[in-house]
C-alpha cells in the first residue's frame, strides 16, 4: 500500500525529469550547428542591377549599363561597404559636327567614395557620333558609387560636369 508521502515524492521526481527533458529539447537544438541541409546550400552570386539610361543636359550624350555589387562580410559595428563593385555599360555621343558648331564628346563620369577622406574618379569618353564606347570598371572597398553624363570637348582633361550637374547614385552601402 502506498503512502501519500511516497506518491508526492514520485510525482516531484517525474515533474523534475519532465522539466529537464523539456529544457534540453529546447536548448540542445539552439546550441547545435545548423542542419546539414542548410549548410550545403550555395550562396547565389550577386546579380547585376541595371542603371540608366542617363542623359547629358540637352541630350548630347547617353549612358546605360549594369552594376554588380559584391558585399563585404563585416562586423555588426562596422560601417557597411562593398568588397568589390563592377560596372559594365556603354556611353554614346549624340552630337555631330553638322548639328553643333564644335564636335563634342559624350562623357560618363564615375565617382567612387571609399571612405569619408578618400574619393576616386573614373571617366569614359567617346567622340564618335552614335557609336557606343564600352564601360568596364572595377573598384574595391567602395561605400558609394555615383555617375554623371555630360558632353564637352575632348581637349579638356575632365569636362565641367565634374562640378556642375547632378550626380546619379548607382549604389550606396546600407
């Protein structure tokens, strides 16, 4: 014959065992590595994103293309940036000597911000009417990419659009 005291002790042991089992069923999966299925999935390659067409004032030049961003693996407290940025596209000169007094060239200007104290510029120019010139640029450790299209003579190192006009943002790290 059972005494109430033994039943009470047995029920407490069963309750304690159930509590430990429940705690382990929650804690062990949280501490264990990811399932094999999740570990074997491959990361997809960054997809190119289209930009443009952008035009120079007066529609004297046009640029269009794609940008591919390879993000960097960063610490949560770091400022985000792209490990590498690839820009592909083309720029076209839409002027001809028959239309304008002087032959102008189509310029695609790119501004790459690497840090608050370092910014680099690249440009691609073409002076052949309606014939595209390919743009192939690659930069590393980039936080922001902007571009601007303008038209001007090829005799100058860089046209006035580097200081005038509107820069279009192609990428900004977030």
